[in-house]
């Protein structure tokens, strides 16, 4: 079976997912960067971790049970922001429920599956538009335009998605539904 690379994220529902993907594709064409297109639009909750695929049934059972105790969450996207000098993203408004859920999920994944917690502080939920292969020159060119550009959107998060890296891109594998 072997180890595979996974991560846990919030993937926007339709039509927001398609709209955000369109923004990312347009940005990619304009600024010659395509790395962000290797995954669906998402807000990372648990960053990539290695796990033996033989444990996927166990993970699915445990995560299904874990998330069923949580209510739907509201996500508000407002404007663009950046981690200079390489990442441009849609800003996720600070939300206590999302932060608390992510913290509980991180603790759960460590206790149950020994997935080490993300030590980057503070947690900054965001939806990436471009990163990694965005050159510094193109970053500053894009940031001059995007830093003041308006963007407003909102959606309801009805669950959590497990993504797996295969065939040189990230694929949505399993959706775990919150209580409704």
C-alpha cells in the first residue's frame, strides 16, 4: 500500500469554488504562475502529512465521527492579502468558530494519528490565489494591483475535505459532513 501525502481543508461549495478557480486561472495566465492550480480552491486546516494508505479506513471512520459533532461554519472572504514576497490570497475574515474548530482538529489528528501540529503561529486562514512559482518581480507587479482590489464573498462550510496528492496534483478524496 505505502505512504501517501494528504491534507485536510475547507473546500468552498459551488458556485464559489468555480468562481475562485476562475480567479486563480486568470491570475496564473496574467502573472505566469501555475503552482496554485495543482489543488482545488481551499482553506488549509491541517497541512500536508504522510500516512500509510492502509489506515485510510480508520481515518475516515474517526474523522466522520469527529466532525459530526460540529455545526456548519460561515466563511467570509474580503479583499486580497499577501505573505510577501511570494503569496497572494483571498483574505478570510477572522472567525472564532473556524479557529476553534481548526485547533480541535489539530489536537485530534495528533492524538489519534500522530500528525504533528502546525507550529506556524498565528494561524492565518486564507485562500491562495498564487504562491511558490510567483516570482518576486511578478509578485510586486500583481500586488500593486491586487492590494486595493475589492473582493467579497461568503459561503457556508458544511464539512471538511481530505485531499490526497497523486499524479502531481491534489485531489479531493473524502468529504466529512458537519451536523446540519
